[in-house]
C-alpha cells in the first residue's frame, strides 16, 4: 500500500510518541504487559450524593502519571467531571505518596513511586452533583436511586491504550437496592457485586443503574442476543409500564434487526431512569444506553409522547456511533481531543433513523412522526443563524456549542447537526429511491455500512470518503458534492428538498398539533415562534427571540419578562387570545415587559394570527414518506414479564 507523505509523517510521529510512553518498546518481546487494575466502589452513600472508591494500580519504582478521564465518548467534549473529584490520596506499602496536578492538563496527576513498591493504592471520593443539567456530569442520584458512571471514579496509568488496560471492578450498594447493567457479573452476594474483568473501554462504556424501586423486563425472551428494559424510579408506582408500551419496545428491537440486519453486542440493556431529581438526557453505550426522563413517563400520555424518541435514538447509536464511528472520535484513550467534523453522521443519521424507528415501532403514529418532522423543519427554516454559520461548523464546534444558552440561539445556532441532518438524510433517502427507481433506499445503506456480520462490541472507524463510497455502492451518484453542498451552504431557509421529494409540503395553520401541545405542557413553555417570533417559559421570561420577526423588530430580547398583554396580566391563554384578536384588526399587540428592573411597553405590528407547522400531502408526487416510516418487521407479540 502506498502512503502519502503526510500519512508517513503521522506514522513516524506516532511511533516517537509511543516510544516515550512507559511500558512501550520497539521490541514486542521486551514490552511490558499492561497492568490489571482493581476498583472497589462503595455506593452505600449514594443517597447522600457521595461515592467512595479504592483502586490498586500495579506500578514499579519511579515516575508514574495517572489520568482522570477527560474526553468522554458520546458527550463530544472534555466533560469529565473532575471538579467533583475529592479526597484523592495515593499510597504504597502503607505510606502516603505525594502527588501534583499537571499545570498544562488539569486531568493529569504525577507522583514518584518509592523503591520496593509493586503497586499504588488510590483512595478517592466522587461528589455526585445535584444540578439537573448536563450529561453524566449532571444530577445522577436521589434518595432512592443512583446512576453510576465508572469514568467518575477511576484513574488510569499513562502508557497504554485504554483498550489494553484491564479493570476488575466491584460495587457495594445500599441494602435493598437492585441493579441493571450490561457489564457481565462474576458474583453477587448481599448487595455486593463483583464484575468480570473488563477493559477500561468496556468498563467506562457500561454504566450501572441501581435503586430501591427496580424492574427488569425481557424484550426478546428466548432469542440471542437478549434485550432488557431495566427501569429504576423513585417509587414503585412509576414502574407501571403498560402492555402496549412494552409491546412497542419489543417491536423496536425487531425493527432494528430489520433495519441493520446484524447486531454488534453480547446483550443489550436499556437503562431507564425515571426521576425528577436527575438530569434528563440520553447517552449511548455499545451494549446499553443511559436514558433519563420524567418520573411519570409511563403514567402520563403526554410525557410518554414527548420522550418517545429517546430510547430509539440511543439504541441506534449501538450501530451508528459505537460500532461504526468517525475516525476523529475513535481516540485511543480519554485524554486525546475528539474531532466532531462527522457528527452530522454520528448524531444526525442517528436522529433520522431514531425518528424512523420511533414510528416503525409504534411509539409514534404516522401523524405524530409528521408533526415532529414539521416542527424541526419549521424552526430551522426560521433560523437566521444559518446565514452565517453552516451546518459543518456546528459539528466542528460541537464541544463549545453543547451547553450553549437558549438566549439568541436562533442567531448563534446550537448543535443543529442533530435536527438539520434529519432533513439532509431524508433528502439522501428520497434521492436513493428516485435514482434506483424505487428499488433501493437508505435501509440498504444501513445494511451495508452497519450490518453483517454480527459481532461482539468492536469499533470500525470511517471517514467522509467512506460514507460517500458506501452510498455509491447502493446507488451511483455524486454523493460527495451532494453532501458538501448541504453541509456548507448558508441559507436562508432550511434544506427542505427531502420533504418535498417525499411527497409532502411544510405549511402553517392556526391549529397546534397534539404533539406540540403535549411538549408545551410537559416542558412548561409557550411557543409563538412562527407568529411573534419568540418563546417564553412558565414565568413569562423570553427564552429566545428570532431576529427579523415581529418581537425582535419591536425591541424584545431574551431574558425580558412579559408581565402584561394588552393591559391584562400575562398568561399563555391571554397571549394566544391577543394574537387571534389582532388578526385583521389593524391594532398592535402591546406587551409590557420588565428588563433588569425597568418596565417598558413593546408594540408588535402583527396581524396574521397564530401559526403552527404541519405537513400536508403534495398529490403531484408519490407518497414516499409513508413508505419510509411504515413498519419493516412483523409485529412482535408478547405481554409483560417481570
């Protein structure tokens, strides 16, 4: 194989870096074996928001460098919660070892191992946060449950790729607690669990949920690999999943089999935490997913619909993101920076496929799927930030955009590689169908790119060229130009070509869809983006104001609090009534708002009534969208099982 000059230099530099690493030698026979490290985690104080860990790391005399995981897979940034690391002590042979943090990298610690020592003992605590925001660095415990992420309680020695380090982990739970995890168990006795030896990669990729109120449901009984829905909540009543909900999750397993044609895990666990005291998000892992949402998600139909896409999205990541992974995100350890340039595939394709699987499994009706698609198309179509920041830059800058505030989001842009990529991948899907005269679809790409043969957990990195080549194997086309044009364009307006090609059109009516109504009730906001150009939280505080829309033209800005509408005390109902009354009246809508202690009246010259997005059929074109979202696997039968 002929290598370019740049690649040859990269290989030379890689060898030089490894040659300076402890334990590495150019002679394979002289290279030290990577160590086996033990970690004992005491989680009995989890209700008090503190974890206690003890590690034993084999090490001989001399300099030792230890890392705390910094760049976390799936979080796409240097989000390791080192601020909550406390009580760090190192010792050898019963004598304490001084350590010092690296001044260039706060996640790195240096020490000198004394003569005669064969290992270093590490004691540390992790202070579980209480802020219900962020990913795994957000709130992860209540008085009744805990989500345990191993990256929070481990250090690892420099000199070896994470996949070569072996960890033997154990966990002590509070009395009465049960647990769920994809990490294989070696032994369990009296709330103490010993796990089978695993690489550091597998350990960090295998969170544990545990609690006093726990339920496990087998979703594919009698089949291999097995799939489990592990539920933990703050009360037993919240675990009352309905037979229909369970049946739809069984169907989700079947639909992924039909979509990808292979599986790349030993078993799979949906780790589903239902609590108002934890952060709400989803985080993918190869053999499980850390899913967290509302405590009454199975009891309240609106909450269930708002959360319907969570598990399908994270499950899709087992194929797209964990098995197939962009080369820039497939780093050898947790200190190397990750490059997000292909997040429009990693997250964007997952968002597209996750939404399809939500519909195909029955978690969305076809109408709900279309309403969801209309909502994301509409907000992107009203996003002026597209005129200066292209979609590629939102992926490149992901690590700084995650956690960006809602204020001026439409002008700044956020992690739009999720939702705007849905429109791009729908365009890809409809283009494949058109160019193949209906004989091929994006499903064929998923079979080819993510599918057979079935394997255990492994990573197959890819590049932009690999994606384009995979699409070309499905149907010949200039996919490189097709994708680059959509990634690097600047609007105005969202790329709606896929919606049009699928036989539907984006329109606005004065009727809110049931799905949007559910979202407003559950998330406690009022959305008048497509009429007045802003949304408000439950207290009437403006979250974002879209430049160029009536609210911004009148002088409103994020952070202002609306206290009155047309001289009446603000409420969502009063605001909606004012918008309807202004239609054709010629009278402005007057909003009294407070801005940092000062009150001012803003007059909005708007008379077009309420506007909410919907998709309607374009009868001049075939209805490809209905075919795209229809079930692709036979309906799975089966009732609830404990």
